[in-house]
C-alpha cells in the first residue's frame, strides 16, 4: 500500500472553521484526521501541506517510521505547530491502517478497556456568552446574569451529565464577558495578568451559581488557561476549596510552578494540555505536579498520546482527553480514552452550531451521557465532503 494523495478540507462551523486531512492510498482506501488552525496556530495548514509532500509513495501502515521521519525534518522547531502538523498526518495514517485490516483503531492500541466513556460538558456557558448569535436561533437559552448560570447548572444536571467545565465569565459590565487576558491584547489585565479582588469575587460568584443549579452530584471544573500569574492561580485555588472542584485547570510551562499550585491547597490540579510529546511531559510527572494530566490526541498524534498516557500510568496519574474540536476529533479521542487504563473523563463541547453534525458520516452516540465507542473500522467516522462544500470558510 502506498500514499498517492494528501489533501486538506475546511468548512465554516460558526465561530470557527473545522479542518480535515484526507490521505488516499493506491488501493482506494481513505484515512481521515481532524486538525484546527485557529488564531493560536496560524499557518498550520501550510505546514501540513509542505510536510505531506514527504509522505507520497510511502506505506501509511509504517506509522512510526513516518512520524520519526517528519520529526527529523522539524527537529529544530519541535512542539506547537510542528507537532500538530505531524499529528494530523499520523492520525490519518492510523485510520488508513485500521481500515485496511477492517478493525477499529483501538484494536491497534491493544484493545479497549471500556466501550462507554464518561464525558464532561465543556465550555459550559462560555460558548453561550461568546457566540450568542450562532446559538440563539437553535433555541439555546442565553446567559445574561448569574440567575441564568444557575439555570444552566440545572440544565446540566437534568440532562444527566456528571461534570461540567466552565471558563471565567464575569458580569461586571453591561453584558457578560469571558475573561481572556492571557490571549487578548485588548482585554483589561493584559499583559500583566494580575488577579484583582474584583475578578476573584466574580470567579467565586460564578462557581457558586453553577453549584447552586447543578447540585452536589455534578462535579465542577474551572479552566483558567493562561490568564493569571502563579500568584493569582494560587489565590484562586485557595478561594475555591469550598466548592470541592473536580479540578482547577490552568496552563504553565514550568513543572515547579504547577507543583506549587498543587501543593498550595486541597483543590485538585489538572494541566499539561499544551505540553507536547512524552519528553516534555515527563518532567511534570517526575515532580508530581498534577492530579490529572490532560492530553490532546489531535495535537500530539495517537501513538505519541498513548506513550504519554503510559508514562502517566507509571506515575499513578489519571488522564483526561482534551477535545475542543469537531466530532471526528471526538471519535479520535474516544479511541485513545478506551485504550488506556488510567482514564478519568473525556471533554466534549455540547453547544455547537446545528450543522456541525452534517460534516460527518457517523453520528456521535451517547448512552446516559456516556460517549459510546464505535466498533466500525478506523475511527468509525468519515467526513462528508459534500456537506463541507455547503458551508465554505469565511
């Protein structure tokens, strides 16, 4: 079997575009993967296109050889866009290999520990605040105040979700806003990233409203991203102890800094989604920095993600899959989660545009709000190219 064509396809998914890589072999089989070129990864598509020229006429079944060959080309610029580009190619190749064998991908990873995967409602409330115009026509309740947050918490509980994760939503201006000082130069608080008493009060009010609505049976998570210095994260972790969070999530490139937060309070720490590869992952495990290690299969590739999960298992750390992408990425993440013993929970974005489901040949299936793993060959899901054409990127 040889690779004869590699193309990228894109479509408008409301507040973001979705992107897919299609690798075709000389026997007519097609492998798919999903990647995401947002404002934090400009040029990712071009990197994938350039790298793909090096895999034409190679056997897609030799996945590790392809990965290491591409890594050699990018050895001076590891991580980030380079890692995501290689991951897109790797994930499409393993889909091809599994289809050629007529087995699901998880069988190539040693088999599945589980057929159903608990998920948490990700970006709960965040998308309804930031992307109201895309969701309001679908009957999604809007968020205007903390009372609406309480109602959203009740919605999460009534729909049977065991966990929810939100970002920082503040109600200190005319309209609610998501606090993103770590990402937006126009945000108040950029670039110093200091935590004010007002913001801390807003965070505790937000989590109190979610807890009031969701009740004690729904685990709460808060993602701080890169929005504060370690001093601010430390204060937040102490202030949120009373909510008994499932985890407090934040990003930092220093194992010692993450460990400091974990040792500071009883609030569990989740992190590492922006740490690429097992070599960079290991120092955080050696320093006992996290309670839950977050791994993004779309960014690292399925083979490298499995290596990272096994490292975490050696250090008695559970793994959660990061997944703020489309439904093919969810399928990819599900195979990863099913194949590792130290799985905790999988991320899933509930609030999406109504046409997101049209992009895929198979629907995401839930049973009692657990993600049902497909046993179809490959990922169990291909991309509907005609549907992509109906929603061209803007």
